[in-house]
């Protein structure tokens, strides 16, 4: 007596349906992974840009808060103190002439010389502190003085007499491509904007 064994397998339709399901799952997984990778890259880029902005503002604040009353041969440089020189080991003082300006590539560049009395034959040391800057303005703030009157042009005598005066504070306005308009106010040399006691 012969016995018949029943054999059961997958039909062609079942195999095709399984392949379609696996293909859909694979495409969906690839799309999710691709989205996660792009989001991670955008987050890393945003973090790097924010860190660059924070470093630039910190450096600007350090330079402005340590401004001293000292002239330089170049009138558009101002002098800051506190340039670290441990034990006067380096052949320079702790004073540093500094200037900020925007270059042709829309970078905010910090320039400084090694010596306060710089010579015209020397080239300044440059450092890019912030990219994508379209405008950079610094406006002095003097306690008790109207802001509108500060925009009036000064005479040559006023400029000469006030060239070494340190204001109570400065207002820095940055126009950036990524962050828009940034306005910061820095108090200088222990300035106090609080109302006087009666």
C-alpha cells in the first residue's frame, strides 16, 4: 500500500506579496534614517553657528570691557588692557590695539597689533570671529546724555578733547544673514546706569 505525503509550499502570489511588504518596509526605514541623518547634520550646523556667535560676542565683550584711555598712531584702533603676558616674559606690554571691521566676504574680522605704538610698515594680525555679517556699528552711551544728540557731528576740537574719553557703555549692533539683527549693550570701566539715589 503506497502512502501519499502531503507537501505544502508557498505559492508565487504569496512570495510576491512578501517581497512587496519587505520592499515597503525597507523603503520606509531608509527614508526615516535619511531624515534622521539630515536632521542631525542641520542640528550640528546650527550648534556650530551658535557656538561661533557666542565666541564672537564673548571676545567682543572682553575687548570692550577692558578698553583703556590710550591713543594709538592709527585713530580707528582702540586699546584694551588685560592681554595676558605672564611675568612679562613676552617682549610686549599687556596693552593691545584692537579694531573690528567687515571684510569683502562678509566676515567680522578682529585686527590687532603686537605693540600699541604700531608702525605703518607692520601688518595687523587678523582673526575671523563671525561669518555672514552685513553691518557692524558701535555707538557710545554716556549716562545722562540724550541718544539723539550723540548722532550730531563733532567738531575737530571735540574729537581731540574726547579722543581718550571712555564712555559709560557702548551699544553694539550686528546685522547678520543667519541671526538677523543683534543688539548688545556693554557697560564699560565699571559704569553704572542705575538711577542716582536722592
